[in-house]
C-alpha cells in the first residue's frame, strides 16, 4: 500500500467522516445566493467544488446523502463500487473503474438526495477518484445515515445498509 500512502502524503489528504481520505482541490470564487438555491440549503454555496477521494481495501464510504448532484471521476487503482438507493428504494450499483469493456465507467453522477455508499471491489487494493459537486459541497448539506433508521425505511436493502454504515 505504498502508493496509497504516497497519494495521501503528496496531496495532504485527511480522513473523511464517511470513510476514506479526501482533499478539496477546487472551490469556485462565485457564490449562489441562498434565494437562488433549491429549498433546504442553509446559506450561499460556491458554484462548484471538487475533491480527490481515496478508498483502500478494507475500508468503505458509509451510506450518506448530500443536497447536490455529485459527479464521480475515476483516476487510478481498481474498481470502486458505488451503491445508490433512490428515494423509491431502487438500488443501483455503479462500477467506477478503468475497464469500460467490463461495464465500468470513468465518470458517474449520483443524483442529489439519494443515499449512497462506496467500497473497493473484490481484488481492488485502492481506488483513487474525484468528486465534483454543484452547487458546491458544504458539510451542512451532508447527512450520514443511521443504519437502523435507513434499514427500516428500505428493508429490502437492510443487509447492505447495515454492512456499509458506521
């Protein structure tokens, strides 16, 4: 895992509350005023923000949701599984990775308000990805799932939810 440590050190990444490591790499100078944002935003937000995100085998990004669309980008390493539960309870698992011929994609957008979690696929040592959020990310817009509550809301997904919550 030497490469993982080099990436964390080089980019001065820090532990993310959902799991994994991140560093903000971009925040637009322009702001969207609260009155021009959808309902639920607590204040102005940058037009857009971007981060690097790294997840190594044995770790996961716990189920959470945010108020904005989040575009995921694959950079290096192995396949990252992104599990998305939409408000109707439909589960979709996206394979973010380097092999489109095997059903993987380099980029995918998780819609605002959906619960989602990520984990490295079997055999993946690490996934180095990025996320672009618009309107820009703020921790006020971040909600980490409670396993009991989310499993009660989506009982058909309870095993996955319990496995990927903190």
